[in-house]
């Protein structure tokens, strides 16, 4: 579904991504792991067009998205859940969700289309809070709302940046279960995460990044056995 080949990205003259290549199959939940500052968020932004790669390709369902504007990439079927969440704090949950509704040219998606009714069925906690303003939600609820709002655009693939950052352990569990349930509806997910112990519970496959490069890839079983790799690139 998504095939990234040899992308290089810069911030001004700083070379951040060095020939990054990744691949996601339809329906997978893939996690990009690594320490702070190694280029994980830049990878998501390069896919989404928020950072323009200087070279390489971002192929989505056979079309190269590299160099396109973020709105064009969103219309192609990608959604982005930023680490900052960026909900509208003065609006209710209901209003935030409705703002996320988009009409793509290709309205048919693998999950059959997201509606407010389907959102509340999938996110029962948000239904209980639907009349609450965004400012009154907990961190975990805000994270769920950001994912729900993104799904209203009916993406076939969502990019999720650090979904458990700053959350209490119990809330982390709820957010991960929420992402797993979204994955089971047919939405493909690429998730950036630092928390290895959290990510290994839900992801199908993993990429590990170090200093702007992909240094390892494999499934859950392989990662669990790769002690030296975890020590070198993940452990503090």
C-alpha cells in the first residue's frame, strides 16, 4: 500500500533523513521506533508533505506523493494524527468530530466510511463526552478525539505521532487498545513511538531508526529476540 524509497529530507541545511525506505501492506499496524531526535516525526511529515523530501519516492497505491501538498495527500487517502493533537479546545467533542468530515473524490474506502454514528460506536468514551469542550478532556480523551477527527476524513492509512507521549500508564493502555480496534476496521496505521514495551503489544511489524536512517526491521518475535539492537537504539 505504502512504499517509501530512499527519501532524503532537510531542515534548512540540516540533513535529517538519509535514504529512508519503508513499506506497509494494507491492514498492517507498523511501528517506527527510536530515541528522541533521530528523525521519526520528520519521516511522518515527509510522507504527509509537511516536509518536502529532496529526493526519493513516496508511493501510495501506485501513485508517487513526494512533493505534493498536504491537502492533496489527504485527498489521496492519508490522515495525520500529530503529537500536539491540535484539537479545538473551545469546541465540543461533537463539533471537533464534525470539523474532520471531508468528502474525498474516492469516497469508497476499505472501512466502508466513517460517520459520527460509527465514531461513537467505536469510541464509546467520546460519546459520553460528546457535549464537553475539548479543553475539559483528559490527555487520553484528547488523543482519542484527534484520531476520531482524522478518521472522519475516511483515510485508508493514518500516520500517528507519539500517541502515548505524556500519558499515565492506565491511559496508555486505553489509547493502544483504541488504535488496535481502529486497525481491525481495515485502516492501515504507521505509528511513531518511543515506548517499546507499549508498542510491542499491538504492532505487527517494526522499523527502528537511528540518526536519520532505518537500522533494523522485523516482526514482534524478531524484535523481542534482538536484545543488542534494543540496547543500542532504544534503551536509555
